[in-house]
C-alpha cells in the first residue's frame, strides 16, 4: 500500500515531534489545501458555497476555539455563541467608527474584544468546574444575548436592531456587502481558517498546550508540578473566546451579510458548537473540522438531498430530524467512542499502515 512510513528515518528531535511525521500526511495536507484554494471556488456552485462552504469555514473557527477550552483544558462552556456575538458586534462598531481601516483587520481585532469578555466570564473557573462552570457560562450567554438586543449603541441605534454589513473593498475588489462575490468571501474566509488553525496547532503542541492538557487531566497535580492554574485557565478562556469572536465576525460579515437582533447568536448555536466538538472529537484539530462539517452539511443534505431523490420533506420536519440525529449521535459517541470521529479516522489510518495484516 502507499501509506507506509518505511524508510522515513528521523534524525533529530524536531522531526520526531513533528505534527505530521509521515510524508504521506504532509503530501495529503498540501493536496487538500491546493484543492480548497485552486479548485473549490472555481468549480463549486454558488449554492454550495453559500449553504455549506462559508458556514462550515466560519463555524469551524468557533469549534476550534471551544475545543481548546473543552477538549484540551477540560473546561466546559455554553457561551460560545455569545462570544461570537461579541466579535461580530465589535467588528461592526469598529468598521463604522474607523471606515478607512480595512475590514479584514477589524475581523481579526474583534477577537481581542471577545477574549477580554471571555476572560471576565472565565474567572469563575478558578473556583468551580464541571456542571457549575457550565451554568456560569450559560449565564454569560443569556447576558450577552440580552445586551445585543437591549443596548442600541451596539447596532448604531438602527430601528430594526440589526447589523447591516457595509460595502468594503480590498484592492478595489468588494469583499463585504451585497456586491461581494461568494468566491472572494470563500477565499478570504479560507485564509482566516488556515492561519488560525496553524496558530492553534502550534499552541496546543507547545508549552501552553501541555499546561492546558495537564490541567485537563488533573488540575491539582498540574498545580503541584508548578503550573499556575490562574494563568492556564484564563489563557484557555482568552484564546477560546478570541477564536469565537473571529468566528462571529466571519459568520456575519462573510456568510450572513447581516444579523438580526439577538437571534443569530442564541443558545441553540452554543449547543451546536458543543455538539460539533463532541461528535468531531474533543482534543483534536481534525475533529473540529469533522464536527463542524457534520453539523453544517446534515441540514442541507436532509432539506435538499432527500427531495432530490424523491423523498418529500418539509423544512420544519428536516430541522427536527437534524436535532434528533445530532442528539442520538452525540449520546452514541459519548458511550462508544468518546474521542468522536477523529478517533475513527485515526483507526482507519492505522489499519492502512499495517494492511494487509490484521490490526
């Protein structure tokens, strides 16, 4: 078989600790990125870009953020959608106050506002954890959702209470607003996802990531080893909220094109992000993408795929079936395979490495 590591010798510590130690994995990643950048935006229909690719890319950043907090640090949060809203509203305010600055800069900077809010609501993690921490972050979700509706300054006193994405250009090409093409939005969103995935991967494989995993496995032992729980937990909340904030800005400015008051970042979205982490695999970068892809693609497949093969189904029925499937799959994976789809992918790769011998 082609998936073999025979002859791939490691002569230094850096090669031995590489994220992709097998040459085939590096080649596969390069091919996936080349396909995503050079093929998808030019051969994919506008419908697929709008309903699957753009929400998948925007949501995957938030799933990575929650995975850093829950999968790598062991701290649960039900306020991811609220932190996404902080990023979206911060980006909206910044781009209206400073219209001469490129909006791509504000999309990235908006994550820092979400990080600050996340650190504030992450302070209870120093004393509580588990169910009690989940309740505390749930309170943050409801408070932020209330603020998005009740503070008119956030949406510039718009009578409708909605965010209206302005037209912004980059080198004369519209990148936000009604005239921006879906291909341009997709490429920009893809660049953000690739860059932030690279950053997150380096964080979790470095000293900071090892301290997070030590806190996850046993926080008392981690503290005895010299890890400062205050720094580790608040750093996890800051980084997680930063990713959620950038995801919220991408979600509104490159995917939705606007946001209704208090509806786009409701508690339902927080649960979907958490389910994506569980289904994809907690503590796994590739699991974040698998979970986000499943959560985004499933409703589209049911709503449009089933009628295409002759099975009539309404949109409301499809929504209920989606929730039933997600709930059943979440329970099944928690019992049978707690590491989610990422673990199943690892098992498949291991079988390829030893094929045709039994594993």
